[in-house]
C-alpha cells in the first residue's frame, strides 16, 4: 500500500500518489526494505540499483527532498548518474576479473574495492608484478578467459585485441571516488537484526554514508495473487520465510540445510500443511507426536528440536514447521546421521544410507493414524537391535524404581558359548573386564545406546542367509532362515592391526591356497627377522622373485602355510578374508586377537560345509579330499552376505545383557560422539 508517512502535511495529491507508486515499483526488485524514505534496499551491484537511487535522489517530491537533506554533505547537490558502461572503466574492471587467472576480485561488482586492488597489483613488488604479467599474457592470447567478468560492458572490453590499461590509468579513480574524494572504504559493523544479515553494504551506499537497516519485506496488499491465497497458506508462507531464513548461528549448517529442504518441500506442495487441517491437528500429527515422545527408547536425542503440544487446540503455522523439523530429525538420526562411521576409524567401511528429509516427512504424514509406526520403521528392524532396545527400556524402568539386579547381566566368566576370562599375563585387560562386570546402570545404558547406534551402520536387509562375525566376541555364526546353523571361534586382528568392519559377500573357497606375503609383513617382520637375507627367506620354504624391481615372496600350499589348508574369499578394499591356520592351539585362548587383520577360523572344513549349504552336495569330508599340493577352487551357488560387526553389548539366549571388552576402542569413540561420555 502507499506509504503516507511522507505526506504528513495533508492528503496527498493524485500525482504524488502515482509518483510514489512508480518509485516503489522501480525498487521492488530487491528482497528487503531500506529505510531511506521507505525505499527498498539499493543493490549497488547492478544498473537497476543505481538508476533507482538516481530517481529517488532527483525525485520532485517530499521523499526525494528528505533524501537530499539527509545526505546533503556527501551528495553536494550533484545528480546521481548511472555508472559508465563499456568505456574507460570497463578495462579497469576487467583487469581484476582474472588476477592470477582465478583469485582476483570482481571489479565490476565492487568498483571502488576493485580499483584499489588493481592499483596495488600494478604498483607493488615482484609477486604482484608477476601476476600482472601473467594477466597480460593470458588475456593477450586467450581473451575468452575474461568473459563473464561482470556487468557494464566488461565482456566487450575483454574481447580480442584488448590489453590491460596503462600503469598510469590504474591510479585514476572511478567517477564515484573522484566525485566524493574518498580515500578508503570505511568499515561497517554488522547490522543488529537477527532476522536478516547483509553480507556487505553496496558500494554506493558506503560512499554516500547511507545508514542501512534491513527489515523483512512484508507482502504487498496490492498483490492480487497473494490476496487470493487462503489465510492458512498465507500464515504458513510468512512463518516459513522467517523460519527458513533464520540467522541464528547456534543452529549450525546441518540444521539450516534441513530447514531449506523442508521449505522446498512445502513450496512443492503449494504451501499445503502436512499436519494441520481446519485449524486442528490431523490424526497423523497426533500419532507422530506420540512416537516423538518415545524417541529416547531408541537411543535418539531430540532435545534440540522442540516438538509442539499434541493437545493444543489451535496449532499455529510455527507448530506445523516445528513438527516437520522434529520428524525429519528423528528419521535422520534413526538412520545413523549423528555419526559418520569412517570418522570413528578408517577401517570402518560401513556406510549409512540417509533418507531425504522432505520424503520422510511426506511418508510419515501420508501414513495417517499409523504415522507413529511409519516413523518408528526408520530404526533398524534387526533382531539384535530390538533386543537391545527392549533391554534399554527395561533398565531405565528398573533404575527409576530400584537398583539393577545382578541377574540382568552375564558375568564376564559365564557366557553360554565361551569363557571370557582374560590371560593371566594381561593384567590391564583383566581389570577392564572386571570393570565391565561391575558397570553401573548408567554406564551400561550408554554402552547399549552406543551398540544400538552401530546397528544403524548395517544394511537394512542383512539377508535371510548370511555370515555374521562379531569381533569383540571372537565368534562367527552362519544364519539361515533366521536360525543360527553353525557357530565357531575365530582369531581377529591385534589392537595394532585391527580387523576392518564392513559388509560384503562370500563368493568362493580356495583349498590349498598360496600365501602372497603382504609388503607390510615382509618389510616389518620377515626381512628384519632374517637380517635382510633374502636367501634365508627362500631357504625357509618361500618362493622369492622380483617383479618390477620389487621383492615378491610367496608361500606354497602345505601344512606350514600361514593360511592353512583353506581360505574363504570375499574380495574387498581391505584385502582381508577368512582362512585356516597351522597355529590351532591359539583357539584355546579366550582373548583371541593375534592376526594382522584377517580372521582365522576354527574347524574350517565344517565351516566350509555350512557356507556351501546343505543342498550343494559339498560335505565336510568331500572338501577335505581336495587337500593336496595345488590350488582348488569351489564357487558358491550364489554369493553369501557376510557382515563383519563390532558389538560390545548384546542380549544372550537367556535374556541377559552381555558386555565385551572394547578391543579397538571404537565403542568409547561412539559414546563420546553421542555425548554419552568416553
């Protein structure tokens, strides 16, 4: 509507109203208001902004007079003119568009700053001079490099045959600088406005000492399309604009990206609400709010997202947006967005698949009264995860009423499958295991939540038939149709050479395998042990050769082969696999971290039968008959998924929580990342 503040002396004339409306239309291209006689913020970076200021300064009306009086000292009565186009200023701006071919400042966008940088570039020492010469050379031979430098005819100035201006011309200031005699640009403090932050003031505004104040632009009542929108959509549009453009630095970049994605989702559905209908919560909103209230049961932390009240009689547009944000955050956290697995260790190859926030909100909203179940489904559905979740709820309930019972925990020496007593020589590990057995309830809860988080790293579908390796438990299990059909002990990597964590698929077996000695073992262990004598290594039964000037050591099949008589292959980036071992006495130890990263299997031929499957025709005895002096391959009928996992807490068959030592320290890192303490 027309701003009548400029016509306080009396009713405005028709001409003044028309003139004022014309002024507003000319300035409407900017997104925020500039309180210089209620005109829009002048964007000094394009021609329209300069022309708009010129019309305002020369306006024969009360607003124009107020503007001239306010800036009389700087303006000095001179007319404001649009900046020159492709003439003397264009080459000066062009030189800055490719300072050192890439890192110069865009002079066409910042005339005065650009002029100062150009002058410094031409006048300073050796380094700057080299950049200046490189500019001349590149633009003389390849004028296309300067294209796209900016506005005001710079492209024509950068065309073929155009060279940088002479050194003397660089010190001629642009017209604005010459007009006002400005030596430097004054520094301006940030605007004190939480709703809007201006990156930098326009050069014209700085030169004229214009006081800027940014204000959110209000919808124009004269806009017919806006007035035809339902009030519900108009309220949501205003709330969405303030919510998505919030300048609160405490929110962080992730939160701002989340809000931007949700704002785009609302725009795509023509500002139709997800959760409010006829001024009331929909059934989907009430169901989703009920699930959000139980987020802690899944180890999620939504304290930073204030969910609205489900009992609120008349929810507002702000409540609508808050609910959408909380649901999107729940879905992201449920899929593992809080931690990037590779940051825990470079040997954690697990990958999380995060949902699209907008699609997650739409999916939950479309579930109606089942929205709570749809939201819960973003958590892992694996049986091991669900057991830990139930145990977490049970522990919290008991903690609220009475101290935890010792019957809830499996003693460190009483696991149903193996002993967990550590070797006498490892006193520190024995003390750590004793500490786990006596852990406080809150400490156990933190450990459960950390393990629940690692369940989120696994694929959503583990496979009906699969192999699961739990490193801290030193155990391997073959699962078919949800039942464990084979379980055996394994030896995993030492603390200094951890076994990586990832998912893959078993593809084939090799009986009588060769062992290609890895360069790390060759250089760090074998050569120092042999005092660098390659002949001594060859005399011990290894094949020694040189390929491309590099020493290659290979151990042939046999009883002394480090891989034993069989290995199980699932090609991966970590170059690890399952295999037999000649050192079978190591399986008697309870703490079995002895390898360089690969996993050694106890009773490997029985495991081979379990992997090949009951209908494959390969029994344990048939596989054993292949033992000899040459490699023999057995391909699986179809790849068998294998998941190498790291769980220090799980629920055993008796319903007790079992805690295992944190072999590689990964669990402590996860707890710290989740804010649960180290």
